[in-house]
């Protein structure tokens, strides 16, 4: 029923891919020039080809992210031109486009597929003259190569840096688990190694007592991958050119064609309004932190590399609470089991361990059953390692749909995180932030896995507008702060003692600690991304733009060496170009839905959860998200729910 995850003969992968693409070319040619003219004989088989190609290529792209090696890099880089050429040919097939334009689909799902296909053909340049079509093909190929270069440069730079601390007093006061993870023997002496891998980096930036080392680590992080400056310039120039070829005034204008937001002005106004709402409270939060740093350590001039450290200390003083108090209660395996139990209970599904091939020993696979029937599969790869790129993400693999032969396919997905790995003395323990991250990615996964559409192009996360795709992930993460949820898996890893009501209350109480500063930071990233794609910025202009935005959003001046953009993989190596605002845009829906489904005693209102699954999750991209929301609750999402979520007046 499912594909097994295996990838042999990496050295021959591009050749095998080319063979597959040539077979698909023949099938597309037959469909294009045949008498076939209806949905079942044209778009159904084309969606089968999409699934076939995804099943073949996803394991390589996934491995290149989670088990990166010279072999995966080579195979991946050699495959990109083949895929780019193929997708350009497909997107510019005028005869096929004209055939699809005439199709009258009967079902609502199929009508959405047709509408999306026509839109995407136009956005891919099908109506352009031949010379411009050729140029569009060249641009798309180069952009896929540059995206990979950006990601590889970042991974290489992250792995190249080490901070070796020789004096034990410079790790004094840090959580013992973080000290143990950093401890190494070097020339017969104990030293402490910190890297730019997120668990290691955050450990020292949050708890590291030596200010100079925090500064050094912060500078290394903020100056990673200088090679990406040239990559960024070329990406921006090509995206701008692509938009202009299609008669859009900018890439941002082009990007909104497939988004929930319709006007550039709406996005900018939304972000500016959010910044204005957060600014007064953010100033108070920073002032309180500055006073605290001065009072405790005589720090007169608080810097960016001090924020994590003093924020954590102030949180401990203010609430008698810090992450070290909860971390022993969040053992990775128990959190995962608890999450699966919660999802099972809320959405009437069952997870059973699956004995199937995986790419690493730490990967756990589960089959999902609904009404006693197998309905999906999910893989969890949760621990940081050198070969894995940073961050956390959900990657879809197989899709739930009915193919052109009437066969039903089931969905599968991967969840990838970078949590602290187990050591000889302790299992993998999660910070509460990590628990939130796991819930977030699970929200994405169930959006894909619980899809019930028959048409592949709109099933699961397929066809969902980019600026609302974060809605289900943010929705689920909000429940990771609720006591009724946390007590299900919060048990001390040594004693088995359940997490106390007091600690759970503190997690909830501190949820919005420095929330306004966090909002300003997200608005900064979002404005930078969106405005960067509204005009063509090159070289120093890129830095000048982010500096100008920071004048309003950053209450502590960033050092001149800070080259945040060189590591902004979301927009230069992911799919978020002119779309980073999506996190906040979607949060209006997720906050409103959260308050609708919240039951403080049980955690979740089960009746509301059923409606959420039936209307939102199961329908994927079959309709506009705003329409699905209206069908579910009979109203639009209330924008005020967002400020309510963050407790901002």
C-alpha cells in the first residue's frame, strides 16, 4: 500500500530520473495529442504522473536535507536541471493548456483543479513568445540551483565553526544536560565544545555565563555563509526578471496571485498595524530587561547577544521559572507518545509502530488507522546531527487521492526536528519550546495526512494557499501550553513523577513573556522579505533595506557585521519568498480557531475538534481557506483573536 523508504544506487539516480522523465514525456505527448478532452482522460492521468515523480524524487531531496553527504549533494545537484527542464516543458505546453482550458469539470474538487491548472500555466509563461519562454526556462533552472547553493553554503558554514571553552567556570550555571552534551576530551583535558547547530547554539546563548563567548558565538552565527551574498543578488535579480516577463510590476505582485492576501498594500498595512500594536508593550519589555541586566550585572549597554541570557534570568526571577525546571519532564519519547495519544483521541485515529525501512536508527515510523482501516503513515526524525540541516519541518511524500484507474492512494509524511540528542547519561530531553515545535509540525502533518480529497492536486496540503498553510500548524501548537495536554506526557525522566500543577501554570503564565518583542522580530522578517521583493535590491541595498526596517522594529541596534539575510533560508532556500508574512497572516485563523476549540478542563473541545477535522483538515486545498472557515463556524475569523492570544492591549 505504501512505498518503502529506500534509496539505492545514488550514483545512477540522475540517469534513472531521466528515464522516468522521458517515459512521462511520452505519456504527456499522448494525452496532449489524443482525442481525450475531459477531466477523467486529461487531468486525472496528469495527476498520476505528478504522484509518480514525487514518490521517486522526494526520498533524494529528503536525504539531502537529513543525511547530507557528497553523494546526496552530487545526485541532487545533477537532478535539478533535469527536473527544471521537464517542469518548464510541461508549464509551456500550449496545446495541453488549450485542452485544459476547455475542460468542464463536474465535481467541485475537479473544478478547483482545473482553475488552478489554468492559473499556473499562465503564471509559468504559457502565453509568452518563444524567446521569453526559453528565458523563463533558464530562470527556473538557475533559481533551483541557487536555492540549493544557498542551503548547502549555510549547512557547510554551520558545520565549520566550533567554540572550544577550556575553563569550567565559563559553563557554570548551565543546565547539566547541556554541559554533558558539550563536554569532550581534548589532549587529555576536559573541554566544552559549542557549535552553530541550534541545540548547542541556543544552550550557550540562553545560559552561557561568559559574555565574551556569547558575543563570539553570536557573531559567528550572524556572519555565517558570506558566499550567500552573491547568491541572494542573483536570486533577487532572476525573480524580478521572471515577474517582469509575466507583466507583474514585482515578484511580490506575482507571488500574491496564488495567495489568500489579494493586495500588496493589505500585507504591508497588516504588518505595520501589528507592529504598531506591539510597539508600546515591546518598549516596556525591553526597558524592564535593561533595568534587570544593569541591576544584576551592571550591564549599561544591553546588546543583542545578551537578550537570550538576561531574558531567561529575568523570567526565573519574575516567575521563579526557567526552562531547566521543565526540561526533565519532557523526555522526547514520552512527549511523542503523548502527542500521538492526543491526536488519536481528538480525531478518532490510531497510531501503531511500523516496522519499515528508514534512513537513520533514530527515526520512528507509525501507521495510522481510521475506523479500523489503514489510512496513512508518518515518520519522525527528531534529533540534531551534523548531516542534517537546521530547523524543523514537515515534508509530504505520498498523497491521499483516487487515481485514474480508480485506485485509492494513502498519504505519508515526514516530521523533522533538531532536538538535543541523547547522551550516555541522559535521554533526549526537550525544552518546552521544542514541545511547541513538535506540535507545530504535527499540525502540518495531520493537515496532509487527514486529507480526504479524491483529486491529488488539492488533497492534503496540495493547492492550499501559501499564506494560510501555517494555520493548522499554529492551531495545534497553541495547545502545547495547556495543562490538560501537558500532564498527559510530562513525567520526570528519572523518577517518573508527574509534572506539577505549579510548573504547568508557569508554562502558561510565561507563554506571552516578551511576546511583543517577539512579534516585532517576526514583523521585521516579514517586512524585509516582502519589501525586498517589491523592487530590485542588489548588493548593499539589501542591507540598507533591512537596516531601515530595523529602525522601527528593532529596539536594540543590530551590529554592522550582522548579515541575517545570509541565513534566511525560508525565503532563499525554501518557498517563503514574498510570503514570510504568512506566519502572522495565518495566525489570525489559528488564534480564532484555538479559542473556538479550547476547553480549559479537557484541553480540547472534542465536538469542535470533529468539525475542525471535517471542514478544515479533510478538505485540503479543495476550496479557499476563508470559505472552509466560513462553512465550519458560519463566520470569518476575528482579527482581534491574534492580539488576544498574545495578551496585547
